[in-house]
C-alpha cells in the first residue's frame, strides 16, 4: 500500500492525528494496532511526514520523500529481521543508543517499532523508561505497530495513545489493487482473499490463483448436470489442495453476497465485472439464502479437515 492511500482507507485515524498536530497535542507515544495490511506502517510514516512537511503532508516534497525513502536522519524504523522471529533486545538497545546522541539535523525525532507484539518481553520492558525519557532534548515521538494487542505488555499500552485500525473496506482495497495496474476482474477477486494490497500482489504472481480464477469463471457458466459432472472430474485433483479450494470458496461467497446486494442496486458490487452473471444467477435462483448457507457450511467443513475433494463435490453440487 502507498502511504497516500491511508488518507482514504484510514481517514478517521489520519484526521485524529492531524487534529492533534494542528492543536499541538500530539502524544509522545502511539500504539497502532489492527489486522495485517490495514495501513499501520504507512500511517506511521504519514505522521512523520506531518511533522516536517510544509505543504500539509503532501508526500511529494523533498522532506516527505526523504522520510518515505528511509533517508531522514531523524526518523528511525526497526522491525523483525528476515532471519529472526522477533525484534531482539539488542535492536532496542541500539535504537536507544542512537537516540541518546544529539542529532545533526534540527526538528522532532521519530522512532517506529514495527512488530512490538513480536518483541521479546525483555525487549519491551527495556523500552519503558525510554518511552518516558528518550534521553535527548529534541521532541521525540514513538510509534509502535502491533497486530496482536494482547502480546504487548500492559505497561507499554498504558504509556501510549492507542489507535485501532479497522479492516479496509473491500471496495477500497479492490480499487487500490486496480490502481497498481491489475485488471479490474483480478483486483476484484484478489480483494476477496486478503486485506493487504501487498499480499494481493504476491498472490497474483502465483499460477494457482489464475487456475482458480479460470475454473471459477467456468463454474459460473455451467448450466447442465452433465457439464457439472465434467467440471468436477476435470478439477477434482486440483481442488484436493485445501488452499486452492479455500480460494474458490472465497470467490463463491463474494459472488453470492453480490447476488444478494443486487436485489437493491448494482452500484456497490465488489465483483462488478461479473455484473451480468450476478444478475443472471439471481434471476434463475430463488433459494439464495439456502445456497449461501450451504457454502458457509462448506467453509466450516474445510476448516474441520473434511477431505477437500469431498467438500469440492458438495460445492459444485449445491452452487449450480
């Protein structure tokens, strides 16, 4: 996700921070928490830009570009190393040492700890005094990022202003993915699989995604029992894989949700490129609630480790 996207996807959070900044009431410590992909890291950098940008957080000026490229001397970022499972106490100590020294550049200092919930208890505890007394004369703001709030020690939580990040609305996520150069049909389907635009782009690189997409579109065109049987036989081995089947189920659920939405209007459909198929399906099926419940039950069966190929047969049989 681009940093500027959080101004749309997390407008409420941004406005809270902007108002605090305008009133000179920014806290010395924030804890951003919420699901992966909700823009927490991007908002941390937006806040840093807010402190230095003369154009109201434009993300385009030299100051903003330095911050966003990681080249601003007063903005530090640490996260879990690629070969580690958590942020180490040593990383925290190094951060504290860096902030104990006088900066060569004037202005507030910002440190971002991305993965505070993946930091050792000893590492978290070593931060407590530093949060209150950063050991330098410049104004200092700490921004901590977490997915699981329960994994952050309560003493850190009590020293921070907590900002919860809601999941990004699926239509907004679809538009973000589409703006990255992905065809609208793929952006629509990918938004059903994750709440993280970066993860969506990774899924898009996977050949299995395209195989599931194509078979899903084929499924929508099946009209006879004979075609249904042929479809099942052709795809049963592929859908003996739980991940592939989970992807297909996600597409079907969104399709049925859109069918239900289309009763009132087609303006808010997530799968807009499939509008004609959605309207056609609605016209031919009067038992939509039953079909939706059947697919939800298939999801439960899959999570209960029922054989994937058996679940696949049930899906094909009840969706058509």
